């Protein structure tokens, strides 16, 4: 769908400073969406905004700061007058290692970033999203369903986020809520896995992550971001409550065709 600037869709996207989020921001801007972009790294956000051919509101803040995120949602609504999609993409790996040994404070932080922050933002945005019959995309992972040793905090918090999306889909019929599992994507998060987690993981999991670059198993952040952008603006209503797999070739081709359209 093409939009004139006046009725351009508005998307609030977290974790926009790099990786999949930056890819999604570029794809959304190219399709004419106005953007409210949130992450902690102000310089990276400013640099990204400078290259985007659209109206952008920046929020250099931590998603776990409830007051600041609520204020940011209000600012976006004041500035743009509507909200069509909320994309909860910001996420962290959390503590990795044997669950019996991982640090509880780091677990709490993972729960705050990966579960409570998307919950808070979703609640702040729901009124506007009901009005626009908009979408919430919770960026999850295959690890929400597939257990991985040494990834207890990541698996558990993303599983919680995935169930939250399913519950919201039942409770909020006016809003399309779904989860996106991007697949394995060539970002800082995968680098961190190879550097810190994989060398200590039991086999075959450690080798799986370490071999991904050599085997060409990593998707680009632009490709994953494009699929995410398509979901934010185009996901069919009947997909509400589903986990959408970013590695699905058909879905990727659909997003690519949309980007060219
Ligand atoms: P990334 O390159 O590490 O980027 C993470 C983004 O989240 C950054 O923009 C970061 O910005 C932001 N962020 C992290 N903590 C934040 C906080 N407390 N407050 C505000 N922003 C915060 O990761 P990615 O690979 O693009 O991951 C994006 C999403 O995809 C995550 O939810 C991840 O779990 C999911 N995912 C990734 C993969 C993969 O293979 N890469 C696979 C499955 C799922 P600042 O540091 O500037 O705050």
C-alpha cells in the first residue's frame, strides 16, 4: 500500500540504533512510514535519522525506564497524531552459562528488558492502536520454543514475551498482535554469542553458533529488518496470536516484493 505523507502510517520501534531494528527503520522509512525510534545510543540514533527520508522522533532512553517510555509514547502521539504499529524489538541475551550458576541480578535485568519493557510499552500504546486497528509486533526468537543450554534467561524471557503476545491477541481483537522470530541474523547479538557463550556451550550447540558465519547461515539485518517492517505495516489480521518465522522463504519474498512495489 502507498501512503500520502498526510496519512502516512506511524510506527514506534525500539532497539532502532543497530542490527535488525536499524534495518527495519530503513525499510519502514523507504515505505513512507513516520517513525518514533527508541534506543539508548543517542549518536547512533541521530546518524540513522539523518539518512532516513521521513519524519522521525528520537528517544534516546532505556526501555526499562517506565516513566520515560510512557512519556515517549505520549510525545509520539502528540507529534504524529496517531500510531499504527508498535514494534518491541529491543532485546538482550542476558546472562549465559549454566542456569545453576548465572547471576540473579542479570536475570532480573533480562526480565526487565525482554519482558516487562515490551509489556509497559504495549500498555501505553494500546489505546491508540485500538483506534487505528493497528499492530503490535513482539520480536521473539526460536529460543522461546526451542530450549538451548546456557541460554536460560534468554529462552525464559522470550517464551514469556511470546505467551504475552498470544494472550493479548485473545484480549484485544481490534489490535493485531504477533511474534516475530527473525532466524539467525548477523548482528552484535550473534557476535556476542560467538565471543562469550558458544565457546562454553555443550556440543553440538556451541559448534552450531561458531560455524554460522563460515557456513553462510546468517541472514543480513537488512533482510530481517525488511520482513519486520512488512509485518508492522501489512501483517494480516488473521495472523494475530501467531509466531511468524523470519526464515520462511515465502514470507521473505513477499516482503521483498512489497519493498519494490
Ligand atoms: P543487537 O544488534 O544487539 O541490537 C539490540 C538493540 O536493542 C539495539 O538497538 C540496542 O540499542 C537495543 N537495546 C538493548 N537494550 C536496550 C535497552 N535497555 N533500552 C533500549 N534499547 C535497548 O540485537 P539484534 O540481533 O538486532 O536483536 C534485535 C531483536 O531480535 C532482539 O529482541 C533479539 O532478541 C531478537 N533476535 C535476534 C536474533 C539474531 O540472530 N540476531 C535472533 C532471534 C531474535 P542500544 O544499545 O543503543 O540501547
